[in-house]
C-alpha cells in the first residue's frame, strides 16, 4: 500500500522530540553506549575461569527451607 506524498513526510511527535533532544545534546548517544557497556557488555570468560567457577560453586541442598537435623 503506497502512501500519498502528504503522508510520506509525516513524523510523529515522539520522533520530533527525539530529534530535538539529540540536536540539543549531541553526546547523548555516546552516553547511552557507555551505559550499555557498563551494565550489559561483558568481556569473554576463558574456559579455565569457567571451570574454576563451576568447581567453586557451593552445592545447594534439595529443599532449602528444611534444616538438616
């Protein structure tokens, strides 16, 4: 379905707001990328480190709410 020329140039209020915000703060995208890297991007873990983490994990008892008597 093709839109008319009138509708092909339409930009929502949200899009206009984001464009204006990026014009006022040109470093906003770099800040977003730094925040993502801080919280989500992790360096790769070596196989030796993975093995060490698995070996050092404390085993959990099957039913955690019952104490061994």
